C-alpha cells in the first residue's frame, strides 16, 4: 500500500484521467481529452478577447496573461502527468517494494524524528490543498457576481451563466486538481526519498556507533553493511529516475511561475477592487509557497541528506574493523557519498534553495519592469 497522502493524489489523478495504473483505460483517456479541450478552448477565448477588443490597454493584456498563465499552468501539469504515467507508475512500484519501512528503525529517537517529518508532510499537504481551494473559490465567486472568471471573449448569443459553469469546470478540473495533485505528489515523493537517505545515515551510524562492550559481531556488520551499500546505490538510481520523470515539468514550471507571479504582483499593486487585490495576493502567496516548499525545499532535503552519507561513514569507527570486506564496503560508500545528488530541471538547472532565491529576484525585476510600463 502507498502512503495515505499519495493515495489521495492518485484519486485526484483519477478524476482528471491521468491515473498511472489505468494507462490503457478508455474512460481515463476520454476524461483527459475532455479536460484538455475545456482548458485550451478557454485559452483560445482569452486570446480572442484581445483580438476583437477595439482598444487594448496594458491592464487588458495583464489580465489576459493572468488567465492564460493559470490555464496553461494546469494544462501543462495535467499533460505531463498523462505523458509520464508509466514513469510515475515505475516510481510508485519501486517505492513500494524497495523503500525501507520507518517502523523497522531500532532507535526510538530516530523513529520520533521520522514521525515528526511524516506529520509535517501531512500538514503541508492539508495547508496547500486549503490554499488552492480558497484561490479556486475566489475565482469562481466572480462568476456569481456577474463577471467572467477568466478574461475571455463571450459571444452575445451565449448564455452567461452557462459560460460561468464552463469556466468553473476549467478552474476545478484542469487547474486545481492537476496543480494540487502534481505539486503535492512531487513534494511527497521528494521528501520520502530524503527520508530514505536519513534512515540510511542513521543505520550507518548505528553499525559503528556502539561502545567496545556493545560492539556488533563481524558477521552482523557484514550483513548490515551489504544492505546499506545496496540501498545507497538504489537511492542514487532512484534520484535519477525522479529526474527523468519530473525534469521537464520542473523546467517548464520554473519559467511559468516567474511570469504568472509577476503578473499577479502587478495586479495587486494596481487594483482598486479589494476582492481582486485579495485574490491576486493570495495567489502570489500560494505560488511562492508552492515553489519554495513543494519544490526547492523538498529538492534541497534530498541533496542535504544524500551529502551526509560520506560524513556519516567517515566520522564513524569503521577504522577499528580490520576485516577486508568491511573496509572495502566502507570505502565504497564514502566514494559514492562524495558524488553530488541533486534534482535538476532538464539536466542543467539545479532545483534548490539557491535557485529559489535567484528566481524570486527575477520575479521582482520583471514586476518592476511591468510597473514602469504601467505608470508610463
């Protein structure tokens, strides 16, 4: 069985037709095609609004970019999930069969630390789902107030509230569900992987950490070392699998988040409507939380825990064991531990806290540029 969090995200994937275990299901494929049509047709209507409008201002352009950015954000994540179904299924099955169970950890303090991290995962998941739900509600409320949810062209002959229903469907099915499902699935997978490195670190320390009186016998050490070496190599390969699965998503998202948050910050700074300003401000907060916590902090956790492997081995009492196998296995882990383990976007852009800071600086620069154009 998968963790409860992942089971929830799989239910969201099922709703939008991208469930990894139902790759050949006709209903799933039709559901995805329907969602893609709803999303892209709404994008087309947003572009059409700029074409048919007689006088287009910078505010009109910004409002349309906001709508298009949101819609494409959801569409790209939904499509990525659809295309990468086999990769995601491979990730899940590998996780289920090879990840160590935290309940098997012998050290009670380590168990408590792991339980705190699991609680943190649940709290982040609940908080982010709540934020995305509130943002979606604020968008949909516009329709009940007689406004379009997105800045789109609506023909005079088309019933207004039918268009509101259509836009609400696009909001929930093709934005909220894909965004919550994708971001939280990636966050949870990254954090669970970092926990595996943490458990490996603790296991290595416990092998050599006993006193002279409590020293483990050589046969047991060999057995546990073999298990640690194997798990270390597995985790390195698993991170490669994570990069192969999410590399394109991370790259596209990194560019999209810069544009969309710049636009939303501009809207916050120029809006006279309190409702519109609150909606945009909440979107900015959600986007920054999403990018910082779900991606950069989670990716940094993998890098940090993987980097501790070499230190855990080197600063242990491995040198007190003269047996050739023990020394060879220990040196192998030290050498493997020196290889940097990083999450990348398209294999050239690191995803970590340093990149997060640079991205936020870029957002602020573009925001000031938009402000300057708007003032002029």
